[in-house]
């Protein structure tokens, strides 16, 4: 008779559960292989810096698997750091009205600063932390990739926290969840579907900057870290089209692997967090997730870890802050709600002076607001004066007006490209997101297209523009949106995937079809996600303009008019005052563009288009 848990008892049942089945023998080699590759990659980072000079980058295709492993480990490390940053930064920006006024504009500026700008200030710092070790250069490369991943994920998480349905918010209050419990039981689960898709976009977007991140320059010394980016940079310098072809093949293989081993399981797992009361007819699947669920020994080994995480999420942890400080940090709505609920009742029980306490708290809140505004204004004026003083010796008023004019040209270029990308990818993203089976097929293709570095197309654009005497201002523009348009697609797919199945059934029952279905149901439903994608795509387009407005292949160089080309040329010349001027003007344009357009749309989506 075949033994089952029902035919056993006591210690035999525990032993039976720990006995591996055939699925364990399939999963164990995969897990051990991944751990071994991670260990080998980490061991190589501890080598002395001299090994980089002793083993220069080789264009031999047989070295590509090793380079692919090193690049993938860097991108995964940057992804983990980006996730931690997202949860902390996004929560503080969404929960605190005062922090939001500071953190969100800083985020706007950070996403507009070129990756090369971060590298120039951070390489020396990381190399000093680990002198003489490859680890310092590795951390500098990881940080550069982090700067290409974190902002998109943070905007997504911030948007999700600001659009949590009010009924779920009321349920969490009725259950008297602490801030810690609400974060893990409501905020993170609600944001998970969109966050997973933005993690995919961030991982793919990191490929766009991997060339810059793996070539570390300190003074007159350049350290090329083993990786696909360094291999690609050397292939472009050597004009070796065969090596570039091998890079493309390697990228396809790597993207398919981390799609199947990482993101496809995450998408299937995150589907359970969709906000609905009826089940979806088509759910995403992952063969790896199904394999792990079928295992016996691995599944039992994961149970304690899951129990520990669930227990930590349920702990009634309270922030050790006084009520005044908590109310001061809260947003305007949260402060009013707190006064109307717990804080007001607590003050009434303790002091019996409810109205007086409310007046004093409002007065202190206004006073702190004015003080904070004055401090921020003073700091802005001080740093602005320092920058102006530094640039005044070499930068004239004519230079400033010229750079602002170039910024207007790039602004027009970015705006037109964002409009065209939205008209194309919003309907495509909705159709893909509503069909999980189609999304599974499109997902790896979209990841590859998003990861495709624009500099691989430089030869094509340069040769065609030079041969046919085309206008570079027009025909170089597609390079700007090539890597950033996918932010719109991925976010819209995430929004359509998270769209409640209940609402779709209601629309079907009411026979809402055609244009009415688009403008009354789906476009409002995905609008908050679209805004997140548009903000990051717009910031990424400004960043990409530095690469796309001045391209070269061999001795041929094509330059378009714009702020990106200005920053690229001044960077190549090492003209730091003009570099600072260009970056400052770019940051100003991005911040004003977000403040005047995207933030009002964000507020509209938050107040009018929530699933309540």
C-alpha cells in the first residue's frame, strides 16, 4: 500500500514531509547552481584592483557567459537596494505632507540628473571605502545602476500609497492596525502588482546605462569591470559589428532567464493581491512557482521563513514618537483625521480641553509650516548663490540665455515624443494587461526592447543621416524615447492587470462598449498608473537626450540642437561650470514640468479616480 500522511502517525509524518520527492530533485540543482554563481561572483569582487589591469576586457565570445553573470549580479544587487529605498522613501513621501514637499521635488531632480553625474561624485567615495579592492569599483557601478532603477519604482510605490481605496483604509482603521501592520497588510500588498511591473521596467532600464556604469574613471585611470556593458563599450570603440551581434544574443538569453526565473514567478505571485471579490478567468502562471509549490522538502523548509515574516508583519509595532510629532509629520488629511479620532480622544481624556488643544495644534502646525518654508527658501537661495558664484567667472548671461533656449528645444522634443508614445502604448498596454495569457508572451519581448541600449543603433542612425543628408534635429529624436517609452507601457500594463475584475463584469453587464468603454471605464482605471509611467518616462527622456542628441560612429558625428547635446559636449570638454549650468537648467525644466503638468494630474487621479 502506498504511504500517505494519513497512513502515518507521529514522528513518521514529520519524516515523510521532509523526504524529497521528484520535484525536489529538479529544483535543488537549480537553487544550488544559482547560489554557486552568486558566491563565485561575490568572491571575484574581493580580488585586488590590479586584477582588472591584468585581465583586460576580451572580445572573445566565450567570455560572455562570465561577463553576463557579473552584470546580472550587479543589476540584482542594485534592484535589492532600489527596493529598500522605494519602501522607505516612498512611504515617507506619501504619508507626510511636509516630507512630500521636500522629497518629491528631490526625486524629480534626481531622475533628471545624468547617471554620469552620479558616477563623477561617487566613484572616489566608494573606492576610498575599499582601497585596492575591486569591491569599491563594483559598489560604484551598482550605485550607478541603482540611480537608473530606483526613481521609477519609488514613483510607482508613492502613487499606489496615495490611491489606496478609502474603504480599505477604513477597514484598517476599524481593525486598529498600527502603522507597521497597515504597511505590511495593506500598503505593500495593494502596491505589489504595479511595483512588480515597475521592477521589470527598472531592471530592463538598467541595461541602458550599464555601459557607463561598468567603465569607472578616476582621474586619468579607467577601470573596466568585467561585464556586458564593458564588452559592448569596447566593441563599439573597435567598430566590431560581430561582437555587437554577440552582445545582442547574450542579452536575449539573460533577459529570458531572469524573466523565467524571477519576474514571471513574481507576476504570478503578485496576482493574488489584485483588489477584487470575484476571481479572474485568466490568471498568470509560472512553471518555476508551480515547481516550488510541488516540492515537498523545499516547501517545508520555506514554511518557517514564511511564518517568521508573517509574524513580523503582525507585530503591533508603534513608532516611538509623541502624538505632536506624529501629527506634525502627517499629511493635512491625516492630521485632521487623527484629530477627529485617536489623537482628539486622547487629548480629551487627558486634558479635557479638546477645542483648545485643536486650536493650539493648528497654530503650531502653521508656525512650523512657515518655519520650514523659510528654512527651505534660505537653503535654496544659499546653494543657488554658491552655484552662481562658482560659474560667474566663466559663464556669462548670454550663455545662460543660450542654455535656456536649448532647454526649450529639448522640452518641445520630449513633449512631442511623450504624446506620441502615449497615443501608441496606452491602448496597447490596456489590451495586453487585460489578457494575462497575452501578457505572458509579450512580457519577455517588452523587457528585451526596454533593455535594448540605444547606442547599439548609433551606427544605423549616423550612417542614414549622413548618407541622405537628413535633419538631425528630427531624425535623432527617436533615440530619446527608444528606452523610455516602455515606462508608459509597463505602467499601463500594471494598471490594467490590477484593474478589479468586478468593475469589468459590471461594465459588461451594463453593456458599456466602444468609445464609452475606453473613456468611462479603462482610461480612468489606468490613469494613475499612466501618470507614474509618464513622469518617469519624461524624466528618463531628458536624461537620454544627453546620449541621443550627440551620437557618433567612428569618425562620423551627428549633433542635434538641444540641452542634451550641450551637456554631452561640455562633459567631453571637461568644462565643469558649463556642465553645472546645463544640469541645473535641465533639473529646473524637469521640476517645473512635473510641478505644472504631472503633479496636478497626480492630484486629480488621487482624488477623482480611486477605486472607492
